[in-house]
């Protein structure tokens, strides 16, 4: 983070010049080979190490494909927002993920993505957020019940509990379906599938002919995808039945037929989507809708448990706004400190810790000419730790976000992008923030979260999202 962002001066011979057309420094092929164990063991630490050594732009010597790590807000804005049409998603990351999601919103590109986004967008309007709020509070009550059943001195794995709770919210708000009975089945399948995605992303050979060999990993992936296919088919059949019967009145805002699945099914009936495309969108929303919010909630609770003073300030706001009652949609604007806690947790632990794009045409990124075909790698985890933008960046300090507008910084600031940036900004950003704020408020309105005595600091697993390795045991006690 200390190196000059400008290209190497004319006449300067970079030691990596023969391995990349990009005019920035970076590791040699031998360095990359030696680093493979470290990359697999701790990809976040590796990214920090290469930027510390080479600067905010790093060229990797990958065969046939120029690869540029961009740890510069202006460069990130160029790729994701300002010149987004010149950058696509034909990358190893999204290709591996598509083995699970298919060509859903997360992996689709170009006209196909724009068409899907227009179809789904009405279900994510602000008018639906009161329904999201109601289901989020219900999920928080279910979480409280989980801890209460265990007892005040018995830790519960917050990671596993959050995944199940957020899956229930996704089911009710996006599909008008009760996924709670399927929680273990779905969460297990998603977990197995995403672990396989990480392995495939780490090994390009897994995406070629060798990836079709019947290895144990490949068989686990197929079983997981088959489970998700079965659940998707069951959800679609149930929603079609309720719509055919005139609606069940259980849409996200209390009416029938305005949830995203109903919109997708109407598009399919009109010939705008195939049955497979409906399945791909449903599975994409199941994974993106519960995995990312659960990650945010898990790390928020971890940080509050580790910072009692911040938690006391949060309790003061909850007491003033709620007075011990459960929160409602109308309370969200007043829960400014709670929102700041969530925003700061997203800064330190952005669920989508890496974003990749491929150049469809030549471009200039942070002063560096990049040819068509270049792979750009951006890491919110790194961008959120730039000291000139975030003083003392490792410190958990929600006050950084107090005084901002209710829209928060994500819409315009490429130095803070937990939900991406530009036109590909996550379609569910507003829903996710309402969920996280209200779950935290409802869970802690008369409770405190604490770490068990002697519990070690959790290690971070950089999977598709950031997860605590081995779970995150926490206590929830009356205060």
C-alpha cells in the first residue's frame, strides 16, 4: 500500500516484464509456485502480503492471461462503475460458482443479466421492506429461542444459527415459502456446494476435462446440486399451486403474487424465461440471500461480544428507541447506531471478499494500460483497510459511519463496497441491511452477546463468503 500507483518509468526494467504485459511489479512464476500453500491456507494474508510488497497494483504471472490485483478505490470505480460495460464476468470465480447457481443474476452477463435484473427488480422495491422487517424480527425471535433453549451459560454456534434464521427470511420474503423445515437440508447442501466451488476456483484444472472425472469432490458437488434442484422444484410447485388458487396472502408485503418467485413464474409463463432459468434465479437467491446476510450477522455479533463498550452504546440506543419491545420497520431510521455497527462489521468482514472481472476491451485502470482479456481482481477486504481512508483500519469503530445519510456510503464510495458497486450493485442490498439491523436490534433489545470464557479468537475462512472456521460459539444472556 506504500508503492506509487504510476507505471514503471520509461527505461526501467521490471524483473517480471517478460511474464506480463502489465507495466506494474509483481511476483515471478517461481514466487507463485512457492506461495501456493500460503494462498490455499490464508488467501487474505497472501493478498495483504503482496500489496505490502508490491503496492496497490500487482501483476500476477499467469499463463496466457494478464492478471491485475487492484487495491485502489479509483481503479475499483473504473472497473465496477465508470467503465463497467468494458468489464464482464467471464472469470474463473463465476464459472466455478455457475456449477451451482447456473446462469442466475450473480453469474449472468450482458443482455441476459439486464433482462433478468429488470424482471426481478420490482420485488426488491422499498415498498416491500416492511414485509422484510416483519420476517427479520421473526427470525430474531427464533434465534433468541435457540439460545434460550440452550441456557444462558451454554454457547450456541452463531454461524450455524444465523444461516438457518436467514434462510427462513429468504423463503418467506422472496418466495412466499416456509423453508424452515428444509433448513438443515438446504444449509448443508449450500455449504457442501460452496466448499466445492472454492476448490474448483483454486484449481483451473477442475474446470476442464479433468473436472468431469468422478472424484469424491465432484460427487459431493453433484449431490449438493441435486438437493438444491429438488428444493427449488418443490418451492416452485408450491408457489404455482398458491398462485393458481388465487394467492395465499403471504407475499412479502402481505399480498399475494408480488414476491420475486411469482414474478419469475409469470415471466416463464409469458415465454420470457425457461424453467431452467427460473431454477437458476431461485438457487442464486437462496445462496446469495441467506449466506451473505448470515455472514454479516455472525461477524457483527462477534465484534459486539469482543467490544463491550460498543455493545453498551448499542444497548443505550435500543433502550431509547424500543424501550424493551420488539423493533418494527418504522424504527429503522432511528436505529442509527445499530446501522453503523452493521456497516462497520461489513467493512471489516465483507461477505464478498473478492470480486473479479475480465476486460472485454482494452482499458486504462489507475494509470495502467490493460489489454483486452485482462483479469482484474478486487478485494473489498483489502480496500476496506486502506489507512488513508480508514484510520487505524483494524479497529472496530462504528462511529466512522455515524452522521452519514441513511443511504450509507456504499452507493458512491468505491473505497467501501461490501455489496459491490455500479450497475452490478447487489440487488438485495437494501433488504440485507434492513434484515441485519432489525435482527441485531430484536436479538439484543434486552440481551447481551458474550464470548465464552477462554474462547480463542476465531480464524477467518475465506470461502465464497467470510466464515469463522469451525463455527463461532457465543453466549446470549439477559442484561
